[in-house]
C-alpha cells in the first residue's frame, strides 16, 4: 500500500529570520515577487522589511490582504498582480491561505512568513476558504507545499499571547487525530494512509508542549522575546503540528470547527481555540474515562485554552443549537476518522459531556 508524507521545501526558524526573505526569494529565482499582508502587519513590519530589500538592492511590491480568504478575494488579488512569479505571505492563517491561493493561480513560488503562531497552516498545501459570512466554505489544495517557511521568533513572541496559546490549542489535537485517523483506516491530505513518521511527529508535538508549553507562555507574556522554551514550542506548533495534521490526517476535533464556526458566537473565536474544545469533545467520543478527560482538561486550563462553552461566554447551548453544530460537523470529510464511529446525535452528546468536564476543570 502506498503511503505519503509531505514537507515544505525548506523550514527556517529563529530570531531575526525575516531578514533572510530577500535572499530566499532571489534564490528561488523570483524577479517579480509580491508581498501580501494586512494593514496591521504592514504598519508593524513594513518599514523593516523594506529596509531588508533595500539592503539587497531591490524594492518589493505589496498587496493588501482584504480581510477574508475567499475565492473572490483570491481572484481579485490575482487580477491585481498578473505577472508575479513569487508570493510571500506575512501574517496569520487567512493571509497565508490567501497567498497560497494566489500562488496557485499564478503558478508562482511561495514563501510563508507567519507573524503569529496561532495555527499550523504555514507548512501545508491546504487552502481553507470562507464565505462572506466567515463560515468555512471548503478546502482547496496546492500542487506542492510552500517552497519556504520562514519563522521569525522575535516577531512571533511580540504578538499577543492569546495567539501563541491558540497555536498550542491547534497543535495539541494532532497526536489524537492522527492516531484515530490511522486506527479508523482513514486517509491523510495526500489521499493515502499515513507513514509512522507523521504520527511520530504528532506525538512529539504533544510531548514538546507538555514539557515546554507553560514556560513558553510565561516567557511570551512577560518578556515578549524568544528563549529555548519558546523556540521549542514554535517548532511544535508550526512544523510538527503542520506535518502531523497534513500527513497524519484529521478527525473529530477539526471536524467540529465546521460546526463551531457556523455559530454566531463561536465563529468569532480563533481556530486554535475552537480546536482546543474540539479535542476534549473528541476524547469523549473516543470513550476515554472521566479521569483521563479531567487530566486533559486540567492540562488545557494551565495552557489558558478554552475547554467548555463557558470559556466562549456561553452557557450550555439549547438543544437545537447543539444539534445544528453536530449536523454541520458531520459534513466534514474526516468525520469518519474515528475508531468508534459517530453520528450527529453522538456528537451532540459528546459536546454536552465535554462541556461538563471542562466546566469542572
């Protein structure tokens, strides 16, 4: 049986890494690169990035990220930069996915320079598309993974700690999701069963966060600068988690994001925050004991992650809202990646149980 694992062409991480961007684009043979960022990122980093390019004797062209990763937004950007031969994304997950869509349309090389570590999108070839109501509308795939992922940990550590915590929430699910996908005979995002290497990376991701996560959060909050703990956790949340999900496969924790994102309140929260609660729900659906569930919930609490509806400013939603979340969740393609299959009724029951466990943590 054929099994597949995928990687970005190159991964670079460390303080000041963003200064390498002009040279990397030149090495890729880019002559007409464009840089995609929103107004906040450009205000914070644009002057420094321009200075790096000026030192290299070039001047970049900037494009404005419109605020949502949609098919229409990608098409408009492609019309605005018809001759680009490389795209560099500076920003968070939706900016990154929009840059992926632009690079795909243009047949251009792709460099990802995340400015927050709130999720593991930088290494993957997935493009998550949203509709005008900010709901997940579908997923597209690039032909290959990004050519370069460039992670400047000084930039990451200066971002609000909430984003750093959300990245941990997204990453913690991967050991459970990749394992369930494998046990259920599911396929990864390359359409094959996973290699043990991908599951090993997902396991290592979890172990790294267990060892360094609390210290890294304190460091980001108190010093806003990287240290060894921050470097280890960023590697886990960006690289190990990214390979773990794409090459290991997803399961219920991420299927729930579809249901959560359609809710008028939950849809306003960060991806990793939703996945954090989804992970506890998945562990309930797996049939874990209440002792195991309570231990995971306590761990997530120490990492400042939401694990109950109350953490999103809600009480237990009424039955019709739970049922609708569960119904939409069951439309996700990886809902079947569970050794114990679930239907909408089982998902709704798991949501109720997880909420009780999380509320008591």
